[in-house]
C-alpha cells in the first residue's frame, strides 16, 4: 500500500470558487516513489455552494458539518486522516510545485522534527506576488524560537502557519487547531514549536491569496480587544506547554 500525505482544506461558500486552483496545484505535485496524497475538503457548514467546485477525483474526499470556523472544520477532517503527515492547504491558496516532496524529505530525513514550513508569497488579485520580510535561514527551527520572535514582533511569526506540514500523531496529541474565532493556525504553530523542533524551507511552498472576501481582511479580524485576547491565550498556551516535560519525540 502506498504511504499517504493528507492535505486538509477548510472551505466555506465564499472561498469555494478557488478550490479548482488549489486542486490544480495539488495535481502538479510529484511525490517520492511509494507516496500519494489524499485531499480532505471539509465545508464549514452545510450549503449547496461548495460541492459543485469539488473535483471528481477518487483522491478527494468532501464532507460537510455544522459551522464552527476553519479550525473546527480542519480538526473534524482529521477523523479521516489516513496517513502519517498532514499538510494544510487553505481553500483560496495554492501549493507550489515540489513542496510536498520537500516537506516529506525534511520530516522523513529527521525523525526529531515534528513539522515543516516553507517560504510564502502573497498572491495579489492582479496575479503578481509579494514576499515577506524576515524569512529565517533555511534549516531547523529550535523549540521556543517562534514564541520569542512572535512576542518581539507584534505577534507576527517568522514562518507562516498556512504552510505547515505536521506529523499526524503530534497534531492529534495537541488537539488539532485552537478553539479561537481566528488565529487558530498561529496558536497551533506556537504549540508545535513549544513541544518540537521544526524545519523551514527557503524555497517558496505556498501562494497565499489576497482577496476582499478572505476572513483575515474583515474588520472583525483586527478588532483590538479580540485580537489582544487571542494573542494572550495563544501565548499562554505555548508557555504552559513549554513548561511541561512532554516533548516530541517522546522522551526527547
């Protein structure tokens, strides 16, 4: 039986029209011999607007559920994760060629790594791309490095949580994504870094689409009081996890 890397996508009606682009980026991936991908598309809600955009492909599984936000949708999708690795792909984003193979090479090559990330470019409405300042050096990211950077840089991490590839057992042990109205992926990233070493690839692995309907462009996302509360609980969780003796791999 082939080994599988599971790609998890949360989607809601406004972003469903971008699913074909996400699918095309998956189809461009070339995996190592003996590997295949399985795409779990989980609608955050139950509508008639998403299913028409889901590709008819046996490698794609589509389900619906009651709305709870993208973190809930992704975590529910984990019930069907039948592989050792989970790759995040938001419905409106696109993988770049080769990223899944690079993620697997990093994680298969070092069993002491719990997760991998990649350089990310913003994909603007006109099709142009813009990079981020402050990408770290390619290579391992030590435990605690992201919390330190994030705290010192207005709660912005040096790597992008939308590019995460995670060992499934570690992701389940941490409970999936945080139960927050936003920043649930940042919360997961900091929890991962509190308990395990990670990897950063300086090759672009994700095109992060910028468009008016995306959740992070809404006014509620930058409400000062809510943002402060989200950041406080994300930081507190990471610090408490760092205090515990539990590490990944177990006994490390």
